[in-house]
């Protein structure tokens, strides 16, 4: 049991604070830039449109060319700083609304209508590679060639007989406390038992689990063992670096099949986080599939942050799963503050997933600072079995 | 006449600023912590519920056990900082919604469900004593044993034949300018004559009063003398340290009996103030009593701060007493700024109540800093008569 | 072509930042204080009313006496700092709502009801001269006697057969980027061609103009030359120091006569700008005049800043002229940031109006700092012809 003293020293306070930093000139920002990050849902950027996004404290323009390809370039025109997403798309390029400067997906300026033709060659804005996978847009913001696009749990997303459901929320807090929450199976027994707990409450026992954690080639394997009647439930999270978490969760209604869901806690900047979820739901009957899609469509507009005051006054959404569990996590995590004050926390044995995560992050930060190579994260050779039961008497 | 130069020196600016500070590590914060403070209305915390409050720059959880007893503990769980008021009450204790840590009213942790039983003994959060009196919850946030609960004007609240009415507003300004306003009888002739003045305007003459001030064992006795036709009206405020003010005010309708009201200007932090009012209304007929209660119920939701823009544009509530006088004070005091700039003020003879208040505050601050005992404030031996008339020819 | 390097030195960053400052103790603030500034529309201050205004980072009270004369005095009462506009007007003076101190239009205190009569003589608040012209209120905030009220293009406003239309918006950005926009004819070909362009889009060709700039006795003469079919259109802006711009623009409907409009980009403070427009519309028929006035009445409430989110999401007002062009400029200029970051811009030949403006501003700032007299700005001897056509074959 690692215990951090409540009167943590100034040095420890500084170490804890550095874990939460996301900008490119910080060590943790450099660690984060070693990975592919999901930034938006594919459906949120139609062909021929652009939107402003923010990721790792950088302002960016995400646009989809008229041919359907997605690009990610800097937020502002090099000329006089107007926001590019307020311009328009021409073919596979974006044009600034102010004076018509045009850029391609590599950030190269290709036209400056009121200047001498040819002179645009020297003008360039930032740009990052993107790829779409399963309805989610990912980018790599580091230096050099991107790593293999390998860490997503492909066995969940590319299964036969499942269909995919994507969701996104933006929360006003640092990414690390959302990531820590995903390595903390104990909170399920309290935060997610509040109010109406629906199918999730039925299926995941309220009893406090025994938890254990192990570093893997891809991240951390979390195991939570709970007694359920005469059986023992073993629930595993396949957690991939730096913040992706794949678990199984029950369906919306009792009796619905369980689905695998991957949650990413993407750092917008030090004070905001995008939560992107990708669910792989087993297809059953056409009617049941359609009902599940309708339910997810209804949930689409729900962002817990829009209901902040009512949630903190104890009024939760009347919902069996997605909105409710999201709202419960929101109250727990936003309640820790915009950036949780880790100097006055009191970690115990049940928090060893959090302690392990921090140790690994510090190790990888240390590698950046001393010039050692980072751990070569790679997909698990064999995806973990996410749920199982053993009999007490086994 | 004490006059403070408009071009007050840096040192004087510093002295004035220190009067407005409320945190525990400031001298004024220490002076304030020598007293009981009202923090909430009893009716605002039902049995089995919790709410977040803030007092003297400290974040706190106010909850009422299922048996009805009120407790005041720190805002956050010791474990990982989640806000305790978002949890739930069990018996006389509060349980955190995140991992179920439980605390009693003394701040002692009594259960950590995922940790070794018994280990919770060393975990404790802050807590302050509370008491309820006349529908108002008070707390003492100082060190050592609390002083006698003695300064409230009991003769007003515990009279035979009166019933009590409580109200609360929260304003975005420092407490001191609200307190200074209560030692400034002159403003009644201007601020409270604006717009529709109703019974209050009828009963309190617009003529500028002669004011005088005297330090008492409990605070300051303020006397305002006004001619009213052939008579002379003598209106007294029984002002108790550090900010409680008891006066008489007319009823809602002309002819209604006057009532005694105590107003407290409670420092939430340096930039916010709770105004809590406790009125003792003489019971007349059941119908009139019911009408007065109905009127106060209607006023319950009114907080001047919610009407900021319209008030500063000159649109006052159409109300004979409570909302109107509150709104008038709001415009005068918020108009001074969040923390009034006292270095460019121009005090005159009519402001001698304010000057006296500051002199006493500085004296008590000096006692804290030099280790001298504070003045042993105690209730007046004989409550002042708050209103009287003398004939001119007397 | 003046080009400012993207990696501008710290010194250049400082020079650029100083251009945007407005407070009285800054050099640019002193340059701005050499001129008359429009601050409000006449119709916004009825006789016997007061309002709070802010100009060049100073808070002020603008009021109109019961006799109709406008005055501009400090925002706060000298006594205890309450905002004077929340008081009331008596004759040609304003009385504070808190304790009734009264001030005349020169800022002289004339009454302190609770103090010894006569003692008010030594109390005075700030005041600035004002004048009304064509439905707009102007003030001079500099030291010494005001300059001649001479720079407004009188030939536009005082024409026979025109009627005047005034508008005002307040935007959350620095005045300089709004001023720079008015010396940038190129943006018309892009920003104002977005969405529905109406009569303006028809009349001003989308083709990128040839632009040229010349310093005049009053400011800068901007010429934009565009081919329009077989003709060449020559559009001139008569730009007066420090930010007034007179141009011709088409009417609301195709075929309506063009009108001369002067736009001022008035610095509220470093982060806010008032845009005041004064249009001189040729009177045609009573019906057409009435229709135009109705249209402007409808536009009166429109402030682009109230529609910020929808504008940045690409939803423009369904309007042929005033609201649409305002919204387009809003997106371009607010998109540059609250104070545009000029250190990372990339100016070209088409930006030479902006370069000229900055050079002149730096020259005038230098005069202030070295004690040299400023340029004696004066009205053009002959107002420029604002629009003309020449045949290609001419």
C-alpha cells in the first residue's frame, strides 16, 4: 500500500502537478504526444465542413474535404490569425473567410488571392496526420513518424456480429482524474449505485471487489473479483496507454447481451477532457438493434456538463445506463475540482491501480527527460477475457 | 469629523484592505472567528440531506442527520477530494458517493469499505460546532471553546406574541460594505426613498437624521433623530459585533404593527456575503398573520443578485417592503464594487458610525496580532428601546 | 511590401502590444486622447436619465439634464463610490442614490445633504466636455482645450436631401483590429461574399481590388480599384484619424441609391470596442424613406456579440445588409482573438493600409514620448469623391 502523506512536500506537489500537464513544452505533454489520440466522432464532421477542436492545449481546425478525407491543421490563418473553421472547404482544401488564403491538408498555403501568385509557397501552418477507425477520428501530434495504430482493442471493434455505437462528452476537468477513475473498480460499488441504477446496478454487484493490477505490453490489466450469490464474478479491464479502457458492461435492459466498450479520456487541455466511448453491441434481432440505436441517438445530445447545477444538487437523469453512469462519474470527478488536489488525498490499498498508473507515467516522463527510449507499447498478444464467473466451491 | 484623504498612502490602503479579509490566516479572519456566525436557514436543510456551504473563505458540508441534528464538516472527502454533499446521509453520518467513506458530525471517518476495517481511525476531516436558534443555523469556527451564544438580541426573538420570519440572500460583494451600510442611518433618506417606498417610506421620514454612535458591551448603539411633523422620532439600532444589526421597521401595509428585525452580513469569502434576516412580527389576527406569512413566502425566492442588470438599469421590484429595500441596498452596495475602494472615498461627519466601526475592528485586529485578549463582548444588560417619539416642545 | 517576421523579436512584440493600449497612462492612450470620440447615440439617453459608459478604459456617467443638455462625469460618487447613474437627475445635475450628494455637469459637487452646507465646494469628480452632432454624442478626454470639432466628414452628414440613420454595436475585442479592418479593402471580396450577400454583394464586385493608400491632412485616403464588366470601379474611403472611416455603400434593395456611411471603432477599453455608424441616406419617396427607417429600426437590437456561438458555427442572419455585413466582420475580427496576436501574422503587399496606419500611430506615439507636437490633423480641403467608374478603354 502506497500512501502519500496529506502534508505532501512541495517537491511531491510539483511532481503530482506535472502529471496533469498537456502542453507541448511540458514533459507529460511530450509523453502524451507519443500516442494516437481520438479527437472527434466521424459523424461530427460532414464532407465539406470544418470545425474548431482543441487537443493537448493546441487549437486546431478539423475539416473533411468534399471527397470525404479528414484533415487536421492549425486553428488560425497564417495571414492575420482569423479562425480557419469559419471559412469554407474547396475540394480537399480550406479557405480563410477573411482574405481567401487557402491551405491543403498538410498545412501548405496554396493560394493568396491578393498577393503575387507563387509567393504562397513559403507560407505553411501546422498540420497533423489523422485516421478514421470505427467511426472515430484519431490523430498523432508527436514528432517523427507515428507509431503503429495498434493499441485499440481491435478484437472488440472488429468482431463479427456486432455493431458500433459512438458517444462523446466534454467535461471541465483535467484528463488524469478521469483516467484514474478508470483504474478504480471500487467506485462502481458506490458512485454507480446512487439513484436509479438500472441494468448496470443489477448486473454489477454492489459488493466491494477485490482488485488487482498488472502492467502489460499495452497498459494495465485490472481485475475486480466480486461475489455474486453462489458464484464469483471476475471482471477485467483491458487498459491501454495512456488512457484507453476496454470493459464489458450490461445492455440497457435486463437480459440484453453485454457489450464491450472502450472509453478514452482525451486531454483537451489541462482543464478539459473529451470522453469518447466506442461500444460494440452484439446484434440480436433487427427490432432490438433498432431500439438500441434509437436509445443511443436519444443519448447523443446529453453532456453531463450541461446539467452541472442540477447534478450537484442531486438530480440525476432518469435513464437506465449511458446518461446515468456518465452523470455519476461526472459528479465524482468534477467534484474533485478542475484539477484534483492530489497533495491532500489519502490513498489506500484499494487505490493501487492509481498508484501504478502514476508510477508508470513518472517512469515514462523520466525517459523523456533523460533521453531514454519510451516503453515500446504494443497490443496484447491475446486479448483478455473481460468477464467470467467461478463457483465459490471451485 | 474623521476625514480620510483621497490620496491615501500605500500604508493606509493596506490597512483598509486588511479590514475586508476573511480567510483563516488573515488577522481580520481571526477576529471574525471569535464569534458565532449564522450560515443558513434551518428550513434549507431537511433531515437526511446535505448541502455545500462556504463561510469565511472555507468550503464546508452542512448536513442534517436523519434524526434532525445539524452538522458542519469539511467540504471534501479525505480520500480523493470528492464533495461530500453529493453523497448521502446514513443515520447521523454522511457517506461519500465516490467510494463510500463515512464521517460523523465531528469529522471522524467511521468507515472505509474497501480498506482494512479499523484503519479509518486515523482519518479525520474538519468540523465545527453548530447550533440552531429561531430557525437559523449558527456555527463557531474559531479555536478553543466557543463563546457564550449570547449576542443575538434575545429580547426580540423570544418575545411573547410574536412569530418569526427568516430570509436569506447572497450578494457578490465583501461583507464589510454591507456591515458599514448598517451603521449609516443617513442612506435611509435617499436609497430607500427611491422608486416606490411603501409603508417604509411613509413611516421613516425622508428628512436627513442627526446620527450619533456609542460603543456598547455588545457592539455599537446607533441613534438617528428625525423630525416628523410636530414630533421628533428617535430610532435606535442595537448593533452587535461583528455585523449583527437589530432595528425596528414598519409592517408591510400602512397600519401594520412595526416589527423588530435582526440582519446579519455574513462573510462567505472576501467577495460574497450572505444577508440573513430574522424578523419578529407581532401576531395580530389569524388572517393578518397568515397574510404576512404568505407575503414572506412569496419573497423567499427573491435574491437581488438574480436581478442585477435590471436593478442597475433602474427597474426595481414592485413590492412594498422586503424585496424593494433589499434591492435598493443592493444597488448602493454592489455599486461600490466587489470590494469597495476605500482609498478614494470622502467620509464626512455623517459617516462617523463607519469610522467608529473601523477603529474598533483595527483595535481588535491589533489585539490578535499582539496577543492581547479581545474585548469580552457580551449582551447588553438592558436591550435598547428601538423607537420612540418626543414632542418638539419637550 | 512591409513584412513582419513570424518570429518577431520581443521588442517588436512590445511595440505591437503598445499600439492596442487605451488607458490614460499609456502612450497610445495619450494619442487617442488628442481627439473627439463618439460615445453613444443621442437617442440612447433621454432627458432626465443617466447611463454608465466606459471609454478609453475609464468608467463614466453620461446623463442628460431635464433641459436636454448632455453631460459626462465620473462613474462614481466621491463620497463612498456608489455608481452615479443609479441615482436621479434634478434639473441639470445628477444626485447619488446612496446619500444624495449632487454634482453638476462640470463634476462639481453642489450638495451634501447630511454634511455642513458650504463644505461641498472642495469636492469634485472628473468630467469631460461633450457635444452632440447628427444624433451622436462625442467627448474629448484629453488635457487642455479640445481641438476643433472638424474631422467628421461634414459633407456627408450635412448634405441637402439626406436623412441620417445611426447604429451602435459593442464587440469583445480591441479597437485596433476593427480599425485595421477598415483600411483593408481586400476583405470585402471574401468576408462579405459569404452566405447571402444581397445588394452589397451585387454592387461591390467579388474580384480582388488593387488597393493604394495615401496619408492626408485628416487621415488616410484608401482607393480600391476593381473591374466590373467593361468598366473599372474606383471606390474611395475617406479615413480620418484615429479610426473614422467614411465610405459609400449600396442601399438595402437592389436599385436603392447608395449612401455615405461613417463608421467609428471606439475603444471602450483594451478588450472592447463600440462600433458606431452614421449613415446619410438620400431621401427618395416618403414610402421608401419610411421603409428604410423601419428596416433600421428592426436592426437596432442586433448586436453580433449576442449571436457569437451561432455565428462561429456558420449561421448568419437572414438579412440583406446591415446585420449580415456586421456579422461577417464580427466573425473575421473576433476570430483574430480578443487582442489579435500580431507577432505571428504574415502581412503582404495587400496589407499596406494596415502597415501605414501602424507607422503613423508609432510616429504619433513617438511625438508624445519625445514632447514633439502631434500632427495638426484637419479636415480635407475638398472631400474625396467616394465612388466612380472609368471605362476600360479610357
